[in-house]
C-alpha cells in the first residue's frame, strides 16, 4: 500500500498571488510555449471559421441550401474533434511538464535537471510517467463530469424555487466547485512526483482523499481564485481589446464600413490565449502550493477513504489497483503502455457530460 504520512521536503508554503506569479515567472518557457500554441490555434480557428461560414454561404447559394448546412456542420464537427482529441491532450502533456518543473521548485527550491533545459526536463518526466499522466487525465474528466452533474442539479433546484437571488448563489457555487477541481489531475500528479512513489493508483487514491478531507480550505482558495480570475481576466480583455478598438477608429471609413468584427474577434482570441497561458498557470501554482501545505505531515483520513469507497465504484477500483502486487519499476515500458491503453479508453468512455 502507498505511504500515508507525507514528509517530503517543502520549500515554498505561501500560496499567495505574489508567490504564484514568481513561480510562474521562473518557469516562463512553459507559459510561452503554451501561449504560442494557443495563438497559432486561435489564428487557425479564425481562418477555419471563415472557411466554414464562407463555404456554407457559397454552397447554399450555388448548389443547394442543404449542402451549405452540411458543409457548416461538418466543419464545426471537425474543428471540435481536433480541439477535444488532439490539441487539448497536447496541452495537457505540456502542462504536466510544467507541473514537473513547478513541483521541483515548490519542494526543493530549484530544478534538478542534470544540465537539461527546462523544457527537456519536463518532457523527460512526462515520458517516464506517461501512463500516470493518462490515468490522471481520465480521472480528472471523471471528476469534472461528476461536479458538472452536481452543479446542474443545484442550478435546476435553484431555478425552480421562487427565492430572489438563489440563482446567483447557485451560479457562484458552480464557479467555485469548478475552480476547486479544475486542476485536480495536475495537483495529484505533483503530489505523486513530490513523494517519489511508483504506484500512481495509490497516489491518485490518496490524493483524492486528501482533496476531500481538506475540502473547506480548498473551496476557500477556489473562491479567492474565482475573484482573482474575474479581475485579471477583465484586465486582460481590456489590454487586448482597447488597442483593437483604437485600431478600428484609426482605419479609413472605407475599411471600417467593411466591419470591425474580424479585428475584435482576433483581439478576443488573443486575449483568451494570454489568459490561458499566463493567468491560469498562476492559479494552478496557488492550488498546488495550498495542497502541498495542507498534506504536509498529515495522514490520510481513513474515514474519508471509507466514505469515498461507498460513494464511487471507480474509487474502489483505484483501491484494488493500489493494493495489487505489481511493481511498475520492474517493467516500466510495458506497464506504462498498458496503463496508457486502459486510461485512454476510460477517457473515451467518460467524455460525456454524465459520468
């Protein structure tokens, strides 16, 4: 069974905004990589949208209206497929490399990268623990589905009760719970790296228990993150939209008459890329540091383990795998390939809203 008493080193305990910005700055190459990928994706998505709408209008005008509808739906489906199955997973792998770097900074204060670049170090860690990365990606999709279902029930109940302001409270509750679980897989991955355990099943199980038994401080942290996210995102939108609006005003009337929508849309896409690349990692750091500080020198609460066992078949399955007699260090390549296969199929099954 995995260890239950966490005594790994912890250099950074402050989960404040200034510390998070400092750590993000120290791992800036990962933020820049993510930013470049998201900007390229935003430009490609913009061009794809032009092709989608233009092709649909042309097909409807020159062939038949049905062809225009088919073209539009096909292009939208293709773009959605690429986002959910290719780009989103690639960003997940990059973020896991970022988490590996951040974990070293949080626990040891420096990166033991053996002369490698920061990017090469993160890639090596993700490659060595590829099966675990897939496992936690699938687990996070499962948790998000459960949280989404709970939030849907709460919002449905609030909308049916004639109490003023209850919808707002339900919406805030949904925002906070999503913020609390958004980085769950990355935090557990960091936890496994910090405790240097080769049993990801046990690490994922213990990590989920720690999350549950520390729900109150984690939710408080999530509320603070929701407030910060609103403020910082608004500033990001202003920084990108203001120059775009000024550019539109400076353009000749003949060009402005063609429409300002494309420029504003590009500004929105650029702002979204900046938010995802530079702001969200700050919140990830805040949650990671908070989690490590909460579990430091704390034991797993077996009462919470029993509760989760009763509530979830998948959690019980984690327990069975954690207690198994396999040793992944004996056959790492074969074990990682097997785990990646199982967790990828699990992710495909759990991609629906209800899990």
